[in-house]
C-alpha cells in the first residue's frame, strides 16, 4: 500500500520514547508507523528529530484592534511565526483584541476575522470578566471555546470600550461557578493586583525606572497569594483551573500541594523564565519586560527542576507582542509588559532542555505538545499516534544559529532572543500532512489553518472548522 506521505529515516518521538522509524500520512491523519512504508510523496528526515508539532497554550493575537491596536500582531504574521517556529496549533487568549472575547458576539467576530488568515490551527479561550456573568460564559461554551481565562492582576484599558478587565473576588467566585458547569478549564493570571499596583506607583514616584526596580515591585509572595486564592476558590466551586506563566518555585509548590489534596489544578511556565534572569534584564531593555517578571537565577534553576520532574505540566510562550513605540522608553514602568516569543518556543526549548540539560525526548514532547493538548482536550493534537492529526516539527539538533531581526515573521520584528545563539534549528513544520514551513522554501503562502471548536466536555471531542 502506498500512502499519500511518508516521513522517512527520522528519530521519531512516540509516547513511549524515540525510535528510528517512518510515519505515514493520509487525509491529514497519521495512518501507520513502521519501517516498511512507501509514499506517493516522501520526506527524508535523516539526522532530524521528528516531534509532535508544538501546542502553545498561551498566545496573544490581535486580529481586531478596534482603532486602538490595529498595528499589533494579526493572524497572518502571528501564525506565520508559529509555522516557522514549529508551533502547529495554539490556544489564543481572549484579550489584546478590541473588543475582547467575552460572549457569543465577540467570539463570532474573532472567528470571522480569522477566516482564510490562519497558517496553523487555533483554539480559543473565552474571557471571564466582571461584565459577562449574565450569559456570556455560557455563550462562549456554546460557541466552542476550549477554555476560559481571567486576570487577578490589573489588566485592560478602562478608556477603551470593550477592553478586557481583571476580576474582583465576587466575579472570580461567580465566574468559577458558571465555568464549573461547562467542565472546561479556567486559566488564571495570578498576581495580587492591589499590592503590585501600589508598589509600582510608589517606586515610580521615587524615581525608580529600571527593570530590576520593576521586578522588585512584584515580589514572589504576590504570585503565591493569588495562586492560593485561586486554589481556594476552586475548592469552593469545583472549577478546574490552570495557573498561567508561574515565575517562582513557591507558586509551583502551591499547585503540587493542591493536587495532592485532590484539586484539579495544573500550571505552566514560559520559555523566557527558563532562559533569562533578572540580572541581565536592564542590559536587554524593555523588550524583555513581562508580568509576572523574570526573576533571579535561583528561581530559574528551581523552575527547571520542576519542569524536569513534571510538576510544571507544560511550557508556553505567552507571546504578547505590541508596537515598537510601546517598548521605546527608558522607564520600565511605562513600557508595555509582554514578550514576543512564539517563533522561538521549540528551538530554544529543545536546546535548553534536551541538549543542555539532558531531558528525554519523550518528556520534551509531553511538555510542548501532549500535556497542553490533554489539558484543553485538543484531542487530535499533541502526539505522533495513529489517528491523530499529522502535525510535526522536524528539528535539526546541534545546529547553532544566531537569531537576527530579519529572521522573524512577526509584524513588528522585536524579540529578546535577537542576537542570541540557539543550538538547534527548525528544519520543517507540517500541519495535517501539509508542509507549512521548510528551510528551503520558507513559510507557505496559503492559509491551511483552521479554528478548533471544542464541544461539551462530557464527549471530550474537538472539531476543526474553517
């Protein structure tokens, strides 16, 4: 039997470990894995690692700027960066768009904005905000969101009608009650808003303006307090929760403790928390400002320990780009807080985790693909397994290159990784059997990506829709 496509001779990461084998694809699905496979089209992956395509569970795209953010990252450039970086699907956050994605009308607007604009597959978060407790959460569930997102930290611009807002305690409680009924997961940005806001105001009034000063206004306990609150509320409501971008070991340890107590809670960290440290931030500049902030070397080391132990379920980019003018300031407190990073998820993580720290390929694939797919029931994603979507990233190991601005597919070509030497390369990215990026030909010009719409949790299925 001849298959439509066979990837041959690669080191393939399967669920029980890596093996030199071939993978066959038909109609966008993986149909066979084994030695003696022939294809109408064949890709020679000799010397390459064949990994499941990354499922980045934390990405901000701004397809609708509302007249305020029209020059930010849209679907075309954002999904092109994903393709070039080995990210074959991602969970899209409900904010930075105007209007924010908080009900049926606004998610329909976003689906419309993405029509024929996607180079990779996209699943959606719906927002939990104080103003959508009267039906919005259920509408989002009906429209196929794969999860929900809320902020305990201050967010959004109150001068912009329809912008995102952080929750107060009642909104968090009531929103959790409603989301629990959907069976879906609430992802939470966990920082204490009142304390971090006031510490920032005081520091700025005192003339402090460095990134190190900014980090000091968001101390570890402000993360931990918010994580504890979220866990406590989950216990009261039965809501499944996920703590986003944990930047300290103490926060991860709260999740470990809660899981031991039976709470359905997971957490992630980001590639930049595993790569940068506080003492180098000011030399890099505001492009590396984010929230929670990048912390000290000891915290970075402790996060790596928890990634390697499996306590941190997966890594994400928290890709949160803006226009260059919002980073062009000598006062860290005035700069936009967000890091563009989705294009360097896989190569940086492979270099840092596998090549430098000896992580097994099986665990690498769990961290970037299968674990996030499982958490948000993206059932066709995350594994090289028969019946799954044929989503692959072909990685060239031990192949160093230095990232230049011109390499980036982002609309605004800024990144803290520019000038860094990365010890692995993305050779090819394949989405449902179609090559969407190769080093020889670049990013595909067409838009084969689809929205993934999740049906109700009791059936544990997801469907693709153009």
